[in-house]
C-alpha cells in the first residue's frame, strides 16, 4: 500500500494513514473489512493506529451493507498459551489482550489453512522472531480458530450489541454472522 514506518504508524497521523485504506475500500468495494479491535490485540501502537485508521476509512468509504469486523483473541486460548508473545516496544509493555467470549461472535476454523497463516507471519521480518519462539502446543492452539466481532454494517444501519448465548452459538463464517445479525439491524 504505502511505505509507512514499521513501529511508528501512530506518528503518521490518522488522516494520512486512513486515506489509502479508504481509497482501497472505495475502489475494491469489499463486502467485509477486517482490522484490529480497540485493544490492538496487544496494545501495540501500530495496531491501535490501524484500528483507528481502518475504522475511520470504513465509516467514510464503505458501501451500504459492507461489514466491519474486529479480530480478537479467545480468552480461553490466551490463558492456555505457554508463550504469550509478550514483550515491549521501548518502554511500552505489549501484553496479549483476550476478549471475553461474549465479545466475540464469530469463530472460523482455520485448521486446514493455518500453514498459510504461519507462512505469512514468517514473511513479516519484524515479527518472525516473536513467533519462532512458540512451542508446538502453542502453534497448534493458535492454528485452530480465528475469532472476530462484528463491529458495524455500513449504511443506515447499526448493530445492536448481542451477547453470546443470546444469539445462539458463534457464527462459523463472517458472511453467516452478517446474515445472522440481519434481524437485529435497526435503522439509525
């Protein structure tokens, strides 16, 4: 996309960071947009900046009916990790943030394609060393499912918060989650 500085996205400025994302959303017209949630999974400033920029870009550029999802980490999985991938960025501690089950509404089984996840992470030079330290048990745990929360549907709709259990089991794909939510959508 752009050659923004790794580890310093917060310094770029919200509008400058959001602009190319908004342009991509406007040009590609995706049905679903994925980004970090407000916790950035670990409090990493780049993740937090991307959350803000992608959310702003979505709100200004998404076609009506497009869904915005935030990625999350399952609380139970994070508790089971032997290596929490925690560290620091200078004086800033980075700690994995797990979402309570009620905040996650979609769990996608990635067992068959998790090798692609690990290959992609290995290509991210500034992160590869962090993931190299995972035990096989931790890799297996992080290779089963990816979790998401439906944040917004663009257009004249807003999503009413729904706690797990009230809306049934977790959705198993993002499109079914949007369809499952449709009776809960209300005009703004």
